[in-house]
């Protein structure tokens, strides 16, 4: 199982690396998947971005129809244009055109999300990090470089960093904490919480950057 | 739970990048029958190994503030409290945990005042919730959309 997960990860990472290279973002880390998704949109000077047009409209503006289509896609990303068209009361041709335009302007990406368990991560740990004598941003960047670290946020509060770690089992978690996380300077204290049961998970929060 | 084989991974490789790709397109790229692709995707969806969703730059909240809220909860009321928490639209993620908290929630609000109201009034009025610990996210360094919990 672990081998399979690593194979998927490697395959996807290679794919992403190629994409990064072709989009001129290769100097940014491969690990910032979010950057890749919206790289075209973020890169370039603001004036140039402003000049790009979508249907004579500021590309950062979505209208009600766009939002309605996106709402349907959030529930089922593979819902057919025809089925979406019926819900939003326009033609399937319009739905397809809107989705294409949103994707092209970097405002929308429709993706498959693989379950942690199916991907081989039997254990999820939400760890708070207290950083000592170092800028939390630097420590966070080093932590983000680990494949097993699935998310990293800088926070103001009890901890300086909140991160999500995926592990196949407890022994691999122990190994990861000791031999990988343990080598990052500046980690004063790690306060982990192991997830028992996830009651709710919405994956659109990554839009916040 | 599906144990993915090589073909499943090949199919997922395309879908992770763009879920709107047609089964026929995947089939021709992999040199397989369209029916094979359709059945495999159906199986992965049915046992909740994958789901398809939309990722956007724009959230449904203006000036979104992302916060981590740890909760200490009376253990006999843990499941009922967390089920109640999961109903809040502001909560995007909630799990019961063992360790520093009894449950951890990720919330999105439009202001720090809204956080105070949500956590101080509404969370505290849930039967079983004893104390909350909030941290406000100042910067997201990494989020990998490829993995999630399919519920």
C-alpha cells in the first residue's frame, strides 16, 4: 500500500514539475501545489493581468451564473454540462463555455481528491509548533518541503505553526517525527492531536492565500 | 476501500489534474476501453476513495479569515457536540482528536469580531463544550488539494 501511494505521489509530482517548468514557475517549489493551480493567474505584473479580458468583463469578477455553476461542481465535479444546465436554467453550451472561461482565467480548477486512507495515510496528525529563536516562516517553509506534511499554516495564537501530517502507521509517524521533523532547527515544542474521526471536510479552503 | 492498481493510478493522474476530462479521452490516452475507465471510476467513487470537486480563488466569504479552533469537550458528549459543530457553515473541517484537544475545527469567518461571536457565544452554548483555544492563520504556506477526507 505504501509503495502504491509513493508511486502515485511520484507520478503526480513528475507531472507537476513538468507543468511548473512549462509555466515558468520552476523556481518556486513543487510543493506549493496551490501556486501551480493558479500560477498563470498570479504570475505577471498586475497591469498585465488587468488587461487580460474575459467577455469584456474584469476576469476577477464572477457573476451569479458562474457561482451557481461552481456550486454544482463543488458537489460533483464530474456532473455533466447537461445536468448542470438543467439546474441553472441555461443551455449546456453556455455551461461548457463558462467552465472553460473560468478555468482559462485561473479562477477554477475541477479536480479529483483522493481520500487520505485510500492514499495510504492511515493516520492524520494536526500538530501545533512552537518556534524558538527563528522566524516561523523559515521553519514553516522547511516543514512544507516534506511530502508527508500535507498543509502548513502560520498562526497567531497558542502556536506559531499549525501543520497537517499524514502517516501510514504509528511507527512511520515516529520515524518521520524523529528523523525528518526533528532535523529542522527552531522547533521548540510540538503539540500533536491525532485525528480519530473526521466529521466534516470541505476542500475549498485552500483558496485563501 | 479500493486497493489501487497501476491502471487506477494512471486514471487518477489525469483526474487529479482535470476532473472534467472525459472517460473517452482517458481511454484513448491509456489505450483502454471506455467501459473500463467508467467502471473503475465508478468503483473508486462508490467506496469513497475519491471525490470530484471545484477549487476556486474566490470564497463564499468576503475578507476570509481562517482560524484553527481547538476544543475541550466532556468526553461522554464528544460525538454529539462534534456533530452539532459540523452543522455550522463557518466550520470547514472538524475532527475528534486525541492529544492536545478533544476536537479540532477549522473555521472561516469574515472578521475577528465574527470569530469572537462564533466561538464565544455559539460554540460555548453547545452542550458539552468546556473551553476553546483559537489561533488565527496569518499565512498559508502549503495546502495539497490532492488528498482529503471523502465523507
